[in-house]
C-alpha cells in the first residue's frame, strides 16, 4: 500500500526540478557519450603546453599540450561511475541496516547509532584520506571508502522512516495476516519509505561525487595520464594564466552536475512537504 | 540530533537530581557526561585511525624508501620505526606518546637519516596557519549565517528571500575545489585583482599578507554559508508560525519587537547547532581549500603526508582534527543549553 502517492503530482511543474533534471541529463550525457563524440585523442600531445583556444582546439591545450576538450569529454565517466557505484553500495548497506534496526528494534539499533556517532565525529574527507593512506587510491578502495563514510547516515534515515511506517495500521494488518517478516518489510514497509529516502539518496549521490572527485583533485585517487574531471582541475592549475579554460571547463562540469542533483533533491523534498499537507 | 540527545540527557539528570546542588550540580554533571562521551568517541576514533593507516604494515617502509630499496634497508627501517612489533603494542606506544604530546617519528625523516625526526615539532606552524584561516572564516561565517538566514526567513518567498536562497541552494552544495578554482578564474584571470595562490615562504605568517587570504576565506564562506543560511531560514519560518508570535502580533506589539524579543531568540538555539556543524565542516573543507590555494596549513600537511605515506604524520594530523571536531560539538551542546530557556530551567 502506498501512502505518498500525492507526492508525485506536480513534480515536473516545479521549475527548480525541471532545470535540475535538464542539467543532470546534459552532464550525464556528456560524461557517458563524450568519449564517442570526441574526434581527438585525450592522450596525444598536439602542441605547446597551455596554448589558448584556436587551431581546431576549442578549449585549448593542457599542461602537457594535450587537447583539453578531448580530455574533458573523456574525463566524466570515471567520477560518475565511481560515485554511482558508491551510492548503490551506500543504499544496499543503508537499507539492510536501517530496516533491521528500525523494524526489529534489536541490539543492532543502539549499535548502529553509536557507529553513526563515531563516523560523524571525523570529517568525511579525512576518513577517505585515512582509507587511501592504508589501502592506496585504487577505484575499489574509493568506492568502499565513500560507502563506509556515507552509509551510516543513510541507515539512520531508513531507520527513522521504518520506525514511523511500522506503527501504521497496514503494517500491523500484514503482521496479523500472518505474513513473514521479510514479506512485510518488502511489500509494506519498503514501498512507503521510498519517497522520503529518494531525496536523501540524491544528496548522498552528490556527496559521493564531491568526496571522490576531491580525492582525485588532491592527486590521491585516479592516476595521471588518465583524464578525470577532478584531476584535470589540479593538474592544469599551473597553466591557469595562459589557458584558464583547461581549469574552468572540468570545474564547470562537476559544478553543473552537483547543482543539477541538488535541484532535483530540493524538488523532491518540496513535493513531499506539499503532499503531506 | 544533538539537540535531541541534549534533551534526553537532561531529562535523565533531572529524574535523579540530588538535592545537594553545590556538590553535584546537574549542569556540571551534564557537562561531565558530555565530556566523558567525547573522550570515549575520541578513543574509538584513535583505534580507527591507527587501524586504517596500519592495515598494510610492511608497505610503509617500501613506499618511503622507493624502488631501489634493498630488503636489508627495508628491514632496518622497519626495526628503527618499530614496525616489527605487534600492532597492539604499537598502538599503545602511539596513544601513550600522544597523551604526553609526542606524536612519534616521521618514517620519511628516519629513512633520510635527518637529525630532526619528531612529528610533534612539524605540527605547530601548520596548525597555527590553519587556525588563522579557520578563525577568520568563522568570525565572518557566524554573523553572516544568522543575518542572511534571518532575513530570508522574515521575507520568506519574497524578493530578498529569493536573492539569498537561490545562490545558497545553487552554490552552497559545490565542492571547495570547484568554488575555489572558479573564484581564482574570476578574481585572477578576469579581474586581475588577487593572486591565484597563497604560497607563503616557510616561517612567514599569513597575517603579513592578508590579500592572499581573501580567496581561501571566500571559498570556505561560499561553501559553508549555503547550508547554514537555508537551515536558519527554515528555523525562522517555523518560529514565526508559533502561537506565541501570533498572539504577540494580535496584542498589537510592534513587528520589530515581535521579531527581536519573541522570534529571534527562540530561532537562535537550533542555529547554534547549525553553526557548530558548519564550523566542523570548515575542518573538512580546509583540507581541500589549502590544497587549491597552496596554503601551508594542517590540510596541506595531511595531504602531503598521505602522498608520502608518512603514516605518523597522517595519524597525528587526523587525531588532532578529530579532537577539535569533537570539542566544537561539545561546546555547541553547551551553548544550546545556556541559550534555550526551557532547557536551562530543566537543568538548574
């Protein structure tokens, strides 16, 4: 049974939401298909390092004389894929722990809350850096580290949503019908906590992008010469005076992606508060 | 959430409150409890920091010595650094050292046979520099968050609100390195006003050239203000809808007085929590901002240490940042209890 059905009305009549969806779709399209669109190699040195736009190079050349446009078009997919995997992992963990803690009210509940307290008492980027120090900056390490940093908060949100839903009549009715705990969680609880956690999921996706691209920016994640938006910014800071576009273009891509996701989350939250009234 | 904990803890205190106030004042007990919880959290964090940075113990010597390291030299460095001891023993040596102000030896310095190998002496200058950067930002952040948040709340859904809330939503969520590089682009490449980096010569105090502090502070403000302003605005709107505010208005009390006497004060308490969160946020944000602007603080220190796999330096910087983080949180809980009249009477 669905309680939040009203929330879906008016979602696309919201201007912030429309702009958000548009921005996000555009950036994802560039990140995913940019590699095919680009006619030039992101690795080939084609001219003077830091050359300004011109001569068939729309965004100029980078600090090693490579085509900036090609590197920007190829550089989005790494961050996007890593952040998306991290978000999936965050919610796989968050939903399992959150449902368990919220529904069973067993020892997992206080245990989870203390874990959240401890993880929240370290800045999330610092936690990422600790993982990178211990395990190196490989892709799996970044995904797992981002998931460990972000899942306790997700679990807490799922838990409180579950606590609220599980006292409703239809859950009690399902229990009275003699349905198994798993079936009750899957058919009655989970569908009703989807709207409140959808916004949180979006926020966690945008935090994953920030965490992972920050690690790449700091030069501790994806290794050169691979193109990655975060890494492109830091490696080209030295040629900022001669070709600022080499820095601004990747920064704008990350910025637009995050603004898009945040506008979508904001739209969902507003739609939810309208639906409650 | 922290407010909730504060509430329940005080309630628990009241139920068992002793009559002899002078000896076991509930307020002191509350503070004591909060501090004790902070110490326990920090201890768990210290274990976490140590385990995370020591999962691959043999690795450190190899990375520090580089490619041309012989097994003998790796072995020698391992013995010198004490990596041959069991992890539990090393943890206790480390934590006891920290309690005495000794943060261990830098593996890189030992490997290069430098005279000065102590980590503690290298921490002072970056910490001071970060304190200057964070302090200036915090001094501007607190009044700006309250002012802009309150204004947006009072003029909710009218043009002043839109002028404040739209940029807060759009720019508040951006990562520091995006905001920072865009500010460099605007103020250096386009306007030629400010230097792109704040590279200070070693030993130079950042206060000797304030112009170089402008962009790092602006970046931190831009990132931290957004979330704070939106939350203060929400608190303000909620308070304005309360019955006692409506009642005050119906009684013909001037709007200015309604705002200052009845609304602001009650909207302020949750704001303290928000500001504390933002301050904590500064400590995470400072890591990236210092790298963007080449600012010689604790953030750049920890990034360089991670790059060099200098474990002792990473651990030292991490535990210090975690400690400051925890302290800010405790201070915020404390101020909230002092500010909210209801909580104050519940305690005293």
